[in-house]
C-alpha cells in the first residue's frame, strides 16, 4: 500500500511544468516536442498540501523552534502573515498540537482569512494604511501578542530557517529536476526567503546561474519607496533580514496591471490557476525569455517559481468588477457590458 502517515510528508517535491501558450507569438513555444528557444519551466508550488510554497518554511521554522526550546508543548504560534505562511503554520501546528494566532493587513482577501479560520486558527486584522512603527501596524500588534507567556513568533522576515528551507529543499529539487541545466531562476520577492535560499544554493552549484527577482512597482527591491500596490505577498516597504542582497543579479519591476493580466492568461491559456504574485513572476520570466531569445540564447533554461493557487483570489484578480474598479483592463471586461434597447 502506498500512503504517508502525516500530511507533512507531502510537502515539497513539486513538479516543473513547461509554459507554452501563454508565451504568445513572441516566443512560439510548442506544447509538445523539443523547445527551439529558451525553455521556461514553472515550479508549481500550489501543489504543496497547504496550497503554497510557504508549507516549506513553516515546517522548517517550527522544527527549529522545537529543537531550540523556543516553542514548548501546548505553546501558541503568533505571526503577521498575508495568509500562506499562516496556512503552512496552521497545518504543521495542528499536526503537532499548537495553537495559532495570525495577524493580517486588511488588504488580504477575505477568502484567505477564512482559510486560516477553517484550520482552527484565530485571525486579527490590522489597517494597511499605517506605517510599520504605528501601534496598530500588523508588525506591532503581532509583537504584543507574541510577548504573552507560551507564545512564539516565527518571524518569517528575520528567521534564518525561512531561506534555509529553500536552500535545503526547493533549490536542490530545481537543480536535480533540470539535471543541472538551469541557467536562470526567477522568483517574486516578499520576505526574500525564496530567492535568497534557492538562489544561493543554485549559485553554489554553478556560479553562472543568473538569479532574477520580480517585484511590484513601488516596492523597495526595485527602488521604490514602498508606495502601495495591489499584488499580494510580494514587495516590501522595508528590507527584511531574510533577503540576501548579494544573491539577485537583477530585479525586474512589474506593474499591477501586467501582473494581473498575466495571472489571468496563465489560467486561460495554461489552465494554471495561480495567484497574482505568480502571474507577476511569470510575466518577468517571459520578459527575460524574450530578451534571451533576441540574444540567440536558445539554450537558456529558465525556472520561475509560482508560489500559490488562484483559489484565494477569485473575488480579486479573477473578478472583472474588482479589476475594473482599479481601472485595469481585462479580456472579458471588453464583452462583459452589453447595452440593450438602443
Ligand atoms: N507570493 C506569495 C503569494 C507569498 O505569500 C509570498 C510570501 N510573502 C511570496 C510570493 C514571496 O516569497 P518570499 O517571502 O519567500 O520572498
């Protein structure tokens, strides 16, 4: 019989999927057969049991805290999270008998908050429109909750086990899956754990591998001042400790409009229902693939990491009225309005 004893055994070993149709006429990649130009492969992280890449860091951070004694039996995990890290932590916590309290900014979709509650966690919602030093900011609220007895805050923005989980699992998986042929790695940057851990591992295997961050316009990684953007889970208004500045060779800035349009394209043309940060990273990867094709780099093997599923964004990225409200065009918006009776 083939089965696992714990859901935690299902984390990682996610597949690579070749992108084709969504790359459009610029690249003309056939769905089947040998690629004629750069190969663009997506690491499909929504296939983790909690639905995102964050299952990896949740396991690693909790196991490390248990080992160091910071997290004791019956303890409470308190974390400011936009949802995915919460799901990962809630899943691991349930398996191991811990309580969870999550602190989210109010821009996080209701769908995501409900998922956390479904796992049995408690959710505290804080305003986005206050600076990080404000007492109501989600960083400060979580600090207060984490100072209670028995509480432990993983702090994904400073916990070295966040990038380390990627150095130890995601990086080696990508290297093995591409048989060492990967030439470029692209990922969105939030805490920076993904890009720093994977990027460092890949560069240690082959220093010629180029590591490219994708970042929402307005975020600090692409030179912004932290002005608001709508794509969730990526971009920051400060520099987290988990981001290793020496790893990325380049940052590609992507607008909300391009991120959302490409997220919808991935769903319609590749049947890949992913979140906006995945669309953002894939848009940057496509841009890179076009540049490489123009340079004649037909041997390029680009891997882009898609962090989560689109299920958590059905009332946002996948809603015509939500996109329309912010003035973003959608393919379907064009024929969504019909005037009868003229
Ligand atoms: N996409 C989503 C949806 C996320 O939740 C996160 C994590 N904040 C990221 C991308 C970025 O990953 P990292 O924090 O490892 O940079």
